[in-house]
C-alpha cells in the first residue's frame, strides 16, 4: 500500500492557485478558494479536511473509489460537494480532484483558454 503524505492548507492553496482565475478568500470563517468569485474549496473547521464543490457524479465516483480519503457528512449529502481527509490525500490526487472541481466551476471561456495552452 502506498504511504499517504498528509497535506496541509498550504499545499491545497498552492495547488488551487495554480489554476487560472482562482483566488484566496474565506468561507464560514475558514480559508477558501474561489474561481471568479464562485466557491471552489475550503478548509473545514476541524482543520483536517477539505470541502470541494465538485458535482454529484464526481463525488459518487470518488466515494466509491477511495472511501478512506473521501467522505460526506449528512450536512453535505444534498450538495454537490466532496469532503477530503487531508491526512490521506496525496498531492497528485488532490490536484486531480481540484482540477475537476475547477473545470465544473470556472467560466467555460477560462477552461477553454487553459486547455488551449
């Protein structure tokens, strides 16, 4: 089994800010990332997990593929959001999930420009 790295908000921030149009903000009193003023991700109050707005299909796929890293609580069950245990996530996996979330939430023009590079 591959050893997980255990990520911090600093690592999440670095990965998230690498996508066009992403800016730092706060959400519910915690650090967050937004793309063109739309919520993308935030650190949960526990400081150990992340909320990512990703869409229901992506959420369901991740929950089934890796329930150790990904989860939802009753609060988020009706929202297109995925919770990530930072202690279990690798940088590569987090980048993959954040990019998918960015593609869902970013303006289509921004995604098209990004893909053209």
